[in-house]
C-alpha cells in the first residue's frame, strides 16, 4: 500500500491542525478570549502557548488522525484519496470559540474509485475506531496522573475526552456522518459499534467534566 501526500494536502493538514488547536484553546481557556477583547488583561502569552500545545496534541491530533484513517483505508481498497481543509469551517470554528461555543468541521478526505458498499462502510468506520484507539492510548495518562492541573494531566484528560466524543458523534446515523455510511452497509456492524462508542461518548461528556487550564 502506497500512501502519498501532495504538497496541497500537507498544507491543508497543517492549516487545519493549527486552526483546530487555536479554536479549542480559545474555547477551553476563556481568559484567552478576554485577553484578545481587552488588551493588557486576562491570560499571559505563556498561558496561550500552553493551551495551544495541549489543544494541538489532543483535539488537533484526534481530528486529523480520524481523517487520515479514512485516507489509509480508502487507499487500501484501491481508492484515490486526499484530505482537503474547509477554510470556511475552520474560520467558523475559531469565530465560534471566540463567541463561547465551538463548532468544528475542519475538512474531509475525499476519495474516488470503484468501491463496494462494504468497503465504503469500512472506510467510514476507520475514523471513529481510530478515535477510540487514541482515547485508550491517552487513558493511562488521565488515570494515573495525580495533579489534574499539570500539562501532562490535561493532555491525558482531553485526549480521552475529545477522542471518545468524536467517536460517538461521528457514529450517529445522520447526514454525512460516518455512522450513516456504516448503517447503510451493515446494521449489525453499526449497532455493534455505535452502542459502545455512544457509551464512551456519554462517559466523556458527563463523567469527566471539561477542564479549564
């Protein structure tokens, strides 16, 4: 399997990663927004750098590896696949974070070529599965760290939370989301993945609490 990235694709991936990092940093650290609206007050530059680093390592990685999983599986099935950033939606993500809420849709992997319904379902399923795996990777950091305010503890917390939420949300059987494609392929596979992924998402949303840093 030969996975290649064009210059355009690499640029889009980097822009989407940075934009998502900024959006999540602003959303999770309201004092950063205060600093922008009231120069001289609110968070320090060091606080912004810390928040941005945490967001890039958690939300940014979670979103982009989700998309790259689609690409890798699509190529495995003989598709031509590339990620394209949605610059309008990236702007909206940052603008919504400044307004106190967050809506993030950084772009998508577009693939073309002959594919069966099963292959399309597996391509779609690859994204949420990747997020669950990432959440499991972050979980020991979240579980074992004692001081919840440290950089590494926040990375663990948000790494679990954001990835489990992404997995559950994307498995909803609606519109362009991955769950709809999986359901169209196999109801059994859909139910078998949606139920545990939804449980993980509920745990992330109600059982963890969003940290402020």
